[in-house]
């Protein structure tokens, strides 16, 4: 004769198997239906949060412009000292033709110099991170060259290369080369040696180890160096146009300062700032496209 408790347990298990208990198919169906109804609401909320989060930089920029306009208005600052933002924007539209011509000249030199820096610094950083002989032979003269003030070399570049685009490109390369070289060296050397032993034990070739292990590990550091270098490259090309050029945003800014045209000076500064911001976003987009594993992690 079985105990009464066993009969109760058997009856409860029978009820669970028929969908009457807490964990039966009926309960699972109800839960799945509730989750299916909640998914559209969750996705819409997620989209709203994404849009609000992405609009924060724009809102901050608008707030800064409004603070600038309010300060000029309430403090009665003369326009020759600090023009208002709306006057600057009007001047940008009024002189859009000349600004566009000078912007194209600056972008041309900036693009050539920045691409040359990347093509030279990244492979050299890989060589220096993997070869002890290369570090002993090439790294000391590179450091010595970096210690030379680049602004002091600019007059020499004018003497050697003239007042054309070559001086701008060379100054961009000299200023942006070393930070990108250090970022490349650090990125390619950051890989844990135990991972190399693991891939070797699994029969991976040297090319497979480099492409699927070393390059992904180095990408975040290299792209961080690219973002830093982009800002320095914009500064370098403007300095080169200050020292000797007949076109470009630096040349336009120098002429406007000589004429005490403050509104045009601020218009040129706004265009320079936009170039730096756009270049930074371009690098972030390239990083987003080149590293899908980071998108999954985020």
C-alpha cells in the first residue's frame, strides 16, 4: 500500500504534465504570448533611447551657440571683438564661394599628407613591433627626428620645396607621423604571447595568425591613434598655410586678420572645426565597418 503523500505527488505531477501546473505547456504558451506582445514596445523604446542618445552632441552644440549669442547680446560686446554666431553664419553663406575654394586647397593637402602618414607609419610600426633589429636600427633616428621642432623646420621646407602644396604635405607628414607610429607599434605588440602559442598548436599559418589575431587586436589602438593624428594633421596644414601659401584656409585666416575682418576669421575657424569633426567621424565609421566583432560586443 502506497503512502498518501506519494499519491498526492503523483497527482501533482500528472497535473503538471497536462499543463495545469506552474511549468506546463499552457504556462509557457501564456509567457511566450506576453513576450511577443511586449517586443514591439521594447523595440520602440529602444529606438527612442537611441535617437535621444545620438542627439545629445547636437543639443550640446546648439546650447553652446545659444550661450555665445546670449553673451554677445547681454554683455554688449562689439562685433569687431566678438561677432555673434548668427552674423558669422550669415558671413559664411555670403562668402561661401571663397571659403569653398580655400577649403578645397586645404583638404587636398590634408588628404595627401594624412594618407601618406598612414601608409608609412602603420607598416613601419608593424616592422618595429616584430623585429628587434629594426627597433635597434630605425627607432633611435625616428625619435631624434621627432625631437626636432617641426615649426622650426617649416622655413627650411619653404626653402627646399617652395610655396606649393609640397610644403603643406611634408609638414602634415612630419607632424602626424610619429604619434601614429607609436600607436601602431603599441597595437601590434599588445597581443598576448600565449595566444600565439595557441594558434601555433592548432596549426595556423603565420598569415592566418597575423590576419585573424594580430590585426584585430591592434585595430582599436591604431584607430585611436588615427583620431589623435587627424586633429594634428589639420593643425599642421593650417600652420603651413600661415607660413607660406597663396591659398587655403590658413592663408584666408591670415589675410582676414590683417584686415581686422573678425566675422570672416570666425567663419574660417568654423570651417576648420567642421573639417576636424567630419574627419573624426569618418575614421569612426571606418573603424565601425572594419571591426564587426566590436559592434557585437557593444
